[in-house]
């Protein structure tokens, strides 16, 4: 079931998820606080899922901007999602009608604008908490599932292979170097399982840390940290030329320098204690 408060928030849109309407909703919802943002997210998923039946998916829909003679929009996964969001944005009465009679969904909706509604939650959450929204909304659950959302790091019900620390390398064109992967991954896993580093990160109050070194031939971009309720993400740029000019035997040292730089950035931004010594991975990369 959706809450009455949810539909009062939806009414702020004025019948469609336009940029201006979504902007108003961000202000109203964000000012109400974290609990209201999270309840809105749960209710939005419930409302959209109620329109996920096979009969709804077979309806012909058009965007309001399309001429009367235009063909119906191809019902791709994205179009089906945006069409359902458009129905929700139209308000409770319209939504209830379409839930009860899927044939009513066939028609003209503000499909192209409806994607704006997906941006309301991260913007409102940041306004309410100062943090990044890090939950993924699951609009098309498997049959019998009552899951309304899942962490962004969920992997089809399987536990992630790291505990709290992961490092995802990003590369400019032709900047990747295969020999660098093994020492980097080995150090990453050693940090992740080191009790001293686990204790250090526990001071952050956030479960996970993800670092993203970016190797570029150009001037490295400014470092960036985003903090959510469940994960801190750090993006830091490094010189691709140095990566490629470093002898193979020195790549473990370079990997250690770069990961330590990212961890120091987390320390400085979050006010964490001094970093422990970096662990030495064993020959198996553990």
C-alpha cells in the first residue's frame, strides 16, 4: 500500500514530472527530513510495481509531444518504466484508475519528462542529510518478492567478495596496464582483511569505502569524495605516463603509493586517525 502522505507529495508535481515540478518536490521533500525521503522511495517503488503487470506492458503509449499520427513508443524496459512513472506523477486518482484497468494506460503521457522523477530522491536526500543517496530502487521485482529496494552493491543475492574496501581502477584511452592489476588487487584484498585497517575505517561510521583511481594522460582532475549512508566513494587522478614508465618490478610500490594516497584523502576529508602501515600481500595475493 502507498501512504496518503506519498500522494500529497506527488501532488506537488502538478500532474507531471517536469523539471520545475520535480524541483519543487525536492525542496518540499528534502525539507521534511530523511524519514520522509525514505518513505517516499518505498511508496514510489510500490506504486510503480503495481503497474508492472503483463497487461500494462502491452499497452500502446505515446509521449504528449508526439504528433497524433506518430507510432506508439516501442515498449522497451526504459519506456515501460518511464510510462509507469508518468502515471504515478499524474496523481493518485489517475494511478488508481490505471491499476484497476490496464487498458486505461494506453494513451498519451508525459513519458519523456518522467525520468526526472528518479532524480528527486538523491537530490532530496542530500538536502535532508548532506549525504549521497546510495540505495538502488528495484521497480521490477521477481514474482513473489517483497523487496522494495536493494543496496547498490548487492549482487543477485550473493555476498560481495570484499568486506569493506574495494578499489575500482578507471583508465583514460590506452592508459590501462595489465601488469599493474595483480599487485593492486593483492594490496586491496590485504587492506580489506587487515584488522588494523578494519579498526581504522570503523571510525568513519560508514560500512564501506570504495576508491577509484583514474589514470589519465592529461592533467588529473580534482579529487572528489562522496559520502552516503552505506558507502564513501573517492575519485583521485593519477599520471598515466608514470604508470607506463614504471618498471614492472616497481609496480607493487606504485600501487602502494597510489592506494595510500587515496586512503590519506579519506583520512583528511573525514577526520580519521592516522593510517596504519600498509600490509604486505602474500604470494597468493591475500
